[in-house]
C-alpha cells in the first residue's frame, strides 16, 4: 500500500514536488549540478496573501532559500494589452 494514500497531502506539499521537478529540469538543461537556491515565481493576480504565503512555503519545502514572488497581471489587464 502506498504510504501517502493513508494521509492527507497538503497543497503546499504537492506544489513543492512540482517546484523540485522544475529545479531539476533547469539543472539538467543547464548541464550542471550547482545548487539552485533562488527563484522568481509568478503568482496569479487574484492570489490573496494566504495563497502567496503558501507558494513561498512550497518553494521553501522544495529547498529554495530565496524566493521572490511576482504578481501576474489580471485578466482585465491582459485583455487591455490585447486590444
């Protein structure tokens, strides 16, 4: 039996696995094993402070030491640019 099947997995845990995978892909693409300790992560404009904190927590769980969040543009801003 899968040990994870018997417990609740927090969204931050799932996100941290995704971030770890992305970090590994960056390392593979760049062709080196240097430590990746910093990242800039874009979050949707509608994310509230709690959701932004959860994103930072996930990045920290993934092993990142310095995380900068950028707020993406809203749908309304994107539509204005498309016109």
